[in-house]
């Protein structure tokens, strides 16, 4: 097992890549805290892990709440006795429009892409120091390594995630704490659908969702859309001890889209 006796938490883990990761980490021997605002989704993910013989707890709450973003660390430590890894996966597409931008949506995107993960990191570092090591993974995007005409705001935030993670990597390397970034391209989750049909993107919202999804898959060099489990596999490597000398890395997992 690749994560035996490891303890970690995953945010936005009731769905998509976060859930796929949490399930995978638990199969590899980790005890995992599933953090998400979706109570039913959290319950389902915890049940799925337990049914497969793994260890998991659910922590339900809103990551735009500063207190909650810190408390998830304390709750994980209270339950499992420590913290070895964090996948700060939560994020939000934010508004597509620049003219007449919805600032509430802008703020939500800042909170979920940047603010929450910063607070969680601040709470996690002292716990990792106690263990003498730690691994943190942040979710950026291909929009974090190249400009996105449809999502300049999202792109700015995902570039920011990389700036934070790489800076942190240098700051805590001497403490044996690693910080890496994963940059998915389009992945088959509910969020991809949100991206493809944002209400402020009038041209796209007139096209049926299935057509948008098929078009997206066709435009991928591999001719298909990435599955959440394929991101989970890459996350497993970066979070596990197999990546013991990998820090400050930005792993693009996009089937050669930005190549
Ligand atoms: N899906 C993609 O194509 C894609 C591509 C690149 C990067 N990403 C990034 O991946 C991450 C999430 O992606 P996904 O596709 O796995 O998502 P998803 O749509 O499958 O799940 C998102 C989860 O976030 C939870 N959530 C939403 N608001 C929350 C809040 N305030 N507090 C706590 N939880 C909340 C939802 O309940 C849901 O379970 C984001 O950081 C996103 O920017 C996604």
C-alpha cells in the first residue's frame, strides 16, 4: 500500500476529482477526512470508503467560512491523531464576463481558489512539523499555466495558486514539508459543465450541454475527456512518500492539451 498509516484531508471531496482522490488514498491505506459543503455527498463518500474497508470521516461545512477552513485540520487531528497530507482541491470558476462582472461571484472564486487553501495551509503546517514531514497538494488548472480567454479571472487565481505553492515549497523545504501543484485540463465532473455553460457566457449557454461536452472531448489531443480517477492517480504520487524529493513541482495532467 502506497499510503499506509498516513493521515490526510481532501477539500471538495464529495464529488469529482476530490472524491476520486479520497477513495484512492483510502484504498492505499490512508485515513482520510472528506471535507465538503454537500452533506449527502460527504456521507456517500465516507460510506463508500468504509464499505471498501478504508478509514474515513466526513467534515461538512462551507470553505468560504474562515473558521471552517482552519477547523478542518483540528478535526482531522482530533479524530485520527495527526496530519500527514492535505489536498487543497476546492475551487470555483468565477465569472467569465469582465464587463458588468458579478462581483459576488468574483469574491466567491477568490474565497474558494485562494483564501480557503491559504487558511487551511496555515493550520496544517504546525501539525506537519509535529510529524517531522508533510505533503500538500494544491489544485490549479491548465488555466494556471496559460492564459484563458474565457476565464481571465479564474486564470489569474489559478496562476496565484501556483505562485503560492511554489513559494511555500521553498519556505518549508528544510522542514521536510513538500508543496506541489496539479493542473488538470478539462475533467469529467459537474464543474466542467459549469465552465461550459456559465450564465454570463451567452454564446455557449445556447448550445446543448452534450454538444459542448462532445466538442470539448474532440478538441483534446487524446480525443476524450479526462476522468477524475486519472487525476487521483497523479495526486496519489505527489502526496505519497514516492514523491519524497518532489516539491515546488507543477504537474500538468491534460492529455497533451497545452503541450
Ligand atoms: N473539472 C475540471 O474540468 C477542472 C479543471 C481544472 C481544474 N479544476 C479544479 O478542480 C477543483 C474542483 O474540481 P472538480 O471538477 O473535482 O469539482 P466537482 O464539481 O466535481 O466538485 C466540486 C465540489 O466542491 C464542493 N464545494 C463547492 N462549494 C463549496 C464550499 N463553499 N465549501 C466546501 N465545498 C464546496 C461541492 O459541493 C463539490 O462537491 C477546483 O479547484 C477547480 O478549479 C477543475
